[in-house]
């Protein structure tokens, strides 16, 4: 009787655990957020038009580790998603011929994130010969969101996030009924996960080797017929009231220390670098005090402020949305930063 009772208990326990075990097995099999299976040089599957939202900071490091054994990267573009449209081909004109550049960015990047990525490279003996840092005004007060699956830092770059905590976040996000239903039956649930923000149709073309994304359709339409891209609906969606200048200072003692730490790593590496403070639609401009501190720490010759440019700060036609400068204008800013006197951007005026 005792043995029968024990067998019955074990059987009932297994039956009770079966749904949870199936849920875990399905998560490991589907890897919906691309954080379980090893990165194999490709984020999207061919033909993807929709995907669950992706942590690009995680992809950045996995892409670097996958390709670096062959590429031996030594030049890095660092920043938030705004830095993604400063294309390697535009930057490479100002690099030595043997430079090996790549993007090393993250969505909603922070100064902490930039420092952690640079420290990751430094501690592994990676020679960072060249760097282009895109530091928008908002980044000066932004803090890591390590409780959000879109922005949590890669555990290999920070002591603040363990692998256990990292995967716990993603599994909890996967457990939303809408996400599981979408993975089981994508068609009927597509609009639901889009509306809830769990998925996106923002599936760009990519050069995985250098971690670079492109919006070929948008760029070609903007070039050939801007009105087809900047429709009344687009303008109504992204239009913002312009902020008054000057903006309030954001650099405090802690941020000042962090900026100095970044400068120290660049100095130890002997890195040839430039810093662009980009424009943002709506005049998200850096304050004069913050610009002074940036120039004091990194050198005025390395810091290029375009955040207060009147055209780029107030006209939506220079942006894909309400924040991401179109790649053509990013190329102009690279030219201006590296040739500040001899080749100013046609859209910039002296400050």
C-alpha cells in the first residue's frame, strides 16, 4: 500500500508539473528573444516581417564575440540607437586603411553602458585604436533599466546583472499569455502583440558582420520623393512642440566622474576618438554648462555639438521619426566633426 501511495504521489506531482515543464521546454525551443541559443551570425530569419522586440545591447556583444575572431575589430562606434545610422562607410573615410570598425551600441544606451562596454574591451586586451562616441543630451541623465528586457545590460559587461537575473527577466516576459499565444498561433495574435508593444514590424536590413542596420526603403524614398515618406500622417504622428533654449544642466558629480572614467580608458588605450552631440527634433539641446564640462574632460577639439542647430533641431524632414536622424545627415555630421574648419556640413551654422 505504501508503494502504491508513493507511486500515485509521484504521478500526480509529475502531472501537476507538466504544464510548467512544457512551458519551459517551449521557451527553450523557440528562444523568442534570441537570448538562449548561441548567436550564429544572424538575428532575423529570412523573410521576417515581424519579430518580438530585441535587446540590441545583447545582440551587439554577441555579434562582436562571434565575428571578432576573424575580423579583429579595433574601431568602435558607441552610443544609443541614434548612433546606428552613422554608417561605417562614412566613418571609414577618416580612419587608417587597415582599421577594422564595427558598431558597439545599445538601444537607450547610457553612459554606464558605454563605460561598461569600453571596460569589457580593455580588460580583454582589445586595442581600441579609434572610436566615435554619439552622446545625446538625454544620455547625460539616463540610468540603466536593468529590469527591462529591452534594455537590460549583457551580464558579461556589468556586475549588476547576473545570468540568473537576466534569464529570469526574459522568461517572465515570455510567460505573458499574449506572447505564448502568439508563438503558438502567430496569425490571429499578431495585432495583439503589436498593440501591446511585445513585437515590432521594424525589421531592418542588416550587415551582421559590422552590426549595422539599414532602412533602404526609407532612404530611397526620402532621396527620390520626400513627400511620399513625410506624409501628413507621419508628420502628425511625430510632430513635437519645440523646447525653449537654453536647456537645463544635467551633469552632476556622479556623471562627471563617469565621464572622466570614460576619458581615462580612452587615454590609456591611446584611442583616436571624436564625440558628436547630435541634434534631436524638438531641440533636446545640451546646456552650455554641460558642454563646458564635456570639452574640459575630452578636449574642445574632440567634442562637436550639433544639438542646437536651428534646422536640424526644428524640422522633422531630417528624421526617420522624432529622434533618429536620417543616415544622410549623420554622414554630414561625421564630415563636419572630422573636418570642422575645411568641410562644414551644409546644414550647420557656427555656434
